[in-house]
């Protein structure tokens, strides 16, 4: 979403006050209705929308990339600014897979230790300050009211993602939260696609990996959230280049976009012949 002066995305800085994740069974700090029961699969009213978490529902990618850059610098000696760009360029896959791709010659135990440190600091430093993008609650409410079934697919730990959504009062809107314990995003999509058959099906994500994961599963349409913050910009055009059917810096228009995409291309009505031509 552009600023009124057209100078670029209007991105508010995340809150500086750290907030702990709730313990299992504790009430969310923000008031929220009870959770919806997981949908058993089969027929749905409108279709299915799976959302990525980091950088899509949560405005936390800048925070997480700072943690990743510091861990990569401390472990592998990569300059922090360079490491940050490497992390962002490969985001969308589990951190372990990113490290294997970025540092293939490093010992596996070294990568495993870096990964453990990253996941710990991601919770205590990034998730402690992360907040949803401002339009997310009303978008989810609108989609639920229109009959869409929703779930979260993320490379983060499943329980952590679940607790984070509880803290923000968003968990209610989702049938399920699928994290690293449940497989990769492609596996999440494949299983949900099997469960829901021919229903309209969309993945909303913020990375090239998300777009490619959606395109790799028949019947899944990728939707993109673009991003722009210090040292990094991923434009709507970038995401469309990787297959997004629609992309923007904000998801505010998502309900209308999904309705339009689910209807398919508008059919041209046949023209009526004029009286003079019929004569």
C-alpha cells in the first residue's frame, strides 16, 4: 500500500516492547473467541486459503532477518549485511535448509547448532516484538464471513506458531496450523489439496519459495504479499514473475481478489443483432 505522497509502501515500525508467548492453555492477552474446530475435509462453502506466517500475516521479517544475520555472522563469519541479504533471498524454506544451501561445505553439526540458536533467538527477540500487519484481523474476519476455510502453513515450529497466533488473537480464524513438525509447505499443500478435492485453493505467501511451492501442486493458486524495509524490497512485479496471480504490499484487497479469481474469467455475453441486420 503506497503512502499518500506516492513515495513507497507505508510501513509502520513494529512495537519495541517485547511480549512473551503464552504458555500452553493460558488465555491470549488479546481477547479472542474460542477456537474453531478443525474442518474434517471434503466440501467447503467457498474454498480454501492457506496463509504463510512470517512476513505474510506477521510484520516480522525485518526482525527475523536481523537475528538470522547475527547468527550467520557469528557462526560462519559472513558480514552481517551480506548474511541478511542471503537469508532474505532464500526465505520461505526452513532455516536448516537455507543454511544447507548457503553453506554446503560447512560441517552439519555446525549448521545444526546455528539453527538451534536461530530458533531460540527468533522466539525471544523477533517474535517477542512481532505484530500482525494492521489489515490482517479484518481481512480474516471478512474471509470467514464469506465462507472461506483458512489454515496456516509455515516453516516455523508448529507449537510456536500456534502460541503466537493465540497471543495475537488470530488463532480462532484458522482450522489448523501446519508447521515444520507437519512437513514442508509442499507437503502441507499436497495433503490439504487431497483433503478438499476440487475446491478453489490458494496459498498466500511472501517469497519466491511460496510461489513455487503453490505452483508445484495442481490446483493451487499463489497469491503474494510484497515487502519493503531497510535494505530489502520484494515488489509485486517480482512475485508475479514467480507465478503470483495477484500481489500487493497489503492484503487489504484480498477478499475481493479471491472472489474474482474463484469466479474465473468473465464470459463475454453474445451480442444481440440489430433490427436492421436481422431484416
